[in-house]
C-alpha cells in the first residue's frame, strides 16, 4: 500500500479516536482543538513511525492538549472547582462541563485499556497529568511524582 494512503488512513483513525475521547465535551470541541493545535498534525508521523495504534496516539494527543489548556488558564477558582468535582465524582455527578468531559475521557480510555488497545498505565498517566495540572503542578513536578510512584510500586514499597 502506498505510504501516503497509510498516513491518510492513520490520520483519519487518530482523528476519530480523538473525537471519541472528547465526546463528553460540547459538540464540535474536538474539531476546534484539532484545528487550533497544529502540532497535532505535525506529531502524527512520529506516532505512526513508533507503530502506535490510533487509540494510543489519540490518548497521548488529548492528554497533551487538555493539559495545555489547563496550564494556560489563569482561573485558579475554575481549576479548583474542576479538581474538586473530579475527586467527588464517585459520590455525585460533576456540574462543570469540563469535569464531565474529563470523566468521559477517562471512561473511554479505561474501556480501551480493557480491550487491550494499550496498557492501563497510559490511562493513569493521562489522568495524572490532568489532575496534576489542575492542582497547579509543573510538568517536571508531575513527571517526578509519577516516576517516584512507579519506582516505589516496582520495589513493592507502595
């Protein structure tokens, strides 16, 4: 099969999965994000070269874009509201549409992991990034915390 056709099919599959992950957000949200973040298109060849499935690529892209949106917001009250609603989601449904969208994203990623589209660890990383960003942690702080958690789990200390 021609390389351009493989790239085109891969792009379409990633874009569909990107939309599925963002289906809990208002209509058109995924299309707006795809268009406003040109780095998504530029990054697709790397994901394809690594042999990642479209779901895995979409998960990484969504995690990066949503985290970027959170980091760019100066509204600390909104960040705390979303974070509180995510923490209380088992007891009551969130009222913030962004929190609802994140929970839907997590649910989709969870089901994909159960279907062996990727390891559950990647869903955990996505949520760690989002929750860390909402809590005001820098990318380095989030990475360091995640790394220490995996080391402790690997050593059986947690």
